[in-house]
C-alpha cells in the first residue's frame, strides 16, 4: 500500500543534540525503512540551520541515523532563496558563518560580498575590537562594488562586526565608504533566514539563535534611525514559503519511488513551539484556506470531472504538528497527547513580524520523543 502521507523532521532537539544522537531517532528510522534500508514513506529534514552545505548536512544525518540521507531530502533555512531570482544578479552582502559565499552561489547569487571582504575594503568601519583597529590610516578603497541588498544566512561569529557593517550598508545605501547625506528609507532589501530565538544543543538550557541576532539588528536600526527595519522576505520556519518548498520535495520523492497514491497529509515533528509548531500550524491554516477557495471557485469539481487523472495531483490536505520533549520544549509531567491539558507557552519567542496567536503554538500532539511521534502517525494512518 503506497503511503498517502509524509514526514517533515526538525533536526536539532529532535534527532540530535549538538553532536549527540537522540537515542529514539535511530529506532524511529528503523520503522521508516524496510529490511533493505529503503524508505517506506517520503521524508524531508526541515531545519533552520544554515551554516553548512546541504551535502554536508546529508552526510552528517546519514552517519547519525545509520542510513542513507540524500541532499534532496534536506531543507536548510536558506534553501527557498533559490526562488528569489530577482536578487540573483544583484551585488549582495552576505552574513553568517560557515561557507556563506559558497551557499550563496549554490543558491544562484552571482555577485556575492562577504562581511570579511567588506571589512577588509573599509577597515575603519570595524572599531569595537581594539586589537583589530588599523594602526595607520588606510588608503581609500577603490573599485569596491555598490551593495544592492543584504542576505542574513544565520548568526555570525563576531556579532558586533556584522551588526555594525550591516547597519553601515543600510544607512549609506550600499556605499559604506562614503559620507551619507541623509538616511535612505525605505532601505536596501534585506532577506533573512532562520528566525529561531533559541535552539537546543548539548547544554541544559537553550542557546541564542539567529532570531536573537535579528532582534539586536532591528533594535539598533530603530534606535539609530527612529524607523522600523523592513524585511524583503523572512525565510525558514515558520515561514509558509519554507513549508511549500517541503511539500514540493515530499511529492517529488513519492514520484521518484513510484508511489502512486497522492500525498494527502504531512506530519511535522519538532521541539520548538515557536518555529516547528507555529510553522506547521500556520501552513495547515494555509492549506485549509486554499481548499476552501478551491471549492468555492468550483475548480476541484470541474477539473476532476474533465479529467479523473487529476486525482493524483490533489494538493496536500493537512499538516499536523507533533511536539517532542527532547529539545527546547520540556514537559516534565506525564506526557499527554491532548495539548489542551498541558500548559501553553505564554511568552512570545517568535519574530516581531509574525503575530502572536496562542492557538498556533499549540501542537496537534505532544509526545516524549521522535520514535513515539512516528508511531503516533502510523497509528493515525493505520499503517503497519
């Protein structure tokens, strides 16, 4: 029986904690594979990490889970930037850590400027660390390109340097070596990936994520200019565009394996209410709204009457959120599968551009770990 459902797995706090594998993860993926190690159900790994290449993350997951994971199954926070082709030919400043320049070029960006390249061109800009200040006045930089936009891949290593230089670029309209005549507004386009305020590694308490860096950037910009920092796009969980991309990859996998049944339901398994649960619930609302619009327009009825084969291409109907207790979210009492019986989160850890709706951070189900999450989905699907 071909599967009519697929899984979206978060990684940190669900499958691994830093470099340590969550014990339940390998058991879960034994359920998801046949005796030959081939997948029984389409699976996508949906992470807000972005400081590596998809190939590297796939190798890391293969080693951790003891099975073959392919790059096409991995969605990093920045993966949907492939769709933003209008910026691919512009001169873009990229910030983050890891292979940010290689990531940008792999996503289609042709003219990439790193924070380090900008710092070397204009050494007088980075003045917080006194040991890095130039000893002599450097000559003016010539021929450096005017920057036309900013891509924030993830939290950088030296926050003060990236905060200063990104603000400089926005205040100078892409020419940080020149003396600005006024503060341009609207400012240059800013694309940000990964809005997680916190994430879970080996430490007992959550660590600062890229959302914390964005919070600093937004507040500094507003304090300096009196205006709000605007984003051209916010990408990664809980953004709807990220889940649409995940749905596309799930369907692509099902087609590749020859599974004929249309994928009707997605199960999003995560540990962070403000990214994993919020994002899955937001996408579930989007799917419901799309279905209502389709029915009201009569498109579904008319198209199926004209061509019965379109049944194979029906959109996903739901995206259910399953919250595990091995990462950011911890529920110390006996775990209930009815989220209304558990304490809901009262502090809004989400990004300022996403409204706080308490219902969006309430998971469809709460379980102890990822193995229980997979078992729950199998029971709901009546899947052996």
